[in-house]
């Protein structure tokens, strides 16, 4: 574990510096609260309405599916870099990986997760 001691020290120093900055700004910074400073700020304009309402669940579901498939497909790039050295075993493993990704995509499609309006 001695190899990781340097990384632990760097993380501790970074956390101490960040915590110190936050502590110093809260202690030394000016505190002049006013009604104008408490108002929401939209590019110099007065806000038209208060934020409210809810996003439909479809929005979150589509966002989660995008992140899921995006992260899975990122693994194609390192595989493509070492493709020749992997041989047929690496090729078959990537085909199985892509089959799982495509099956997940087809499942989400059949369940209607990719349709925005219904």
C-alpha cells in the first residue's frame, strides 16, 4: 500500500485547500444580504415566472438510457485500438458484448421507452 501513499497525500492536500478556501470565504467574506441579492437572476432580466412544474418521467428515462448506452459504447474505442492483438477471442467477445447492448436497446424500444409522446 506504500505506492498509494503519494496519491492519498495529494487528495488530503487538495481537500484541505478546498476546505480552507470555503472556510475563509465564509469567515472573511462580506455579508450584506438584501432583497435584490435574494432574487433569481436570469441574464439580467427579471424572471417571468417562478420555476415550477414537473418534467415527465419519459424525460428522465430517456436521459438514463442515453447515459447507459453511451457509457457501454465507449468500450468500443479501446477495443478498436487493440483489435489486431486480441485475435478471434477478442472479436467474439466484442460480438457478444454488442449483442447484449443491442438486445437491451431492442427491449427498451419494445417497452416504449424511446417514444417521446404517446
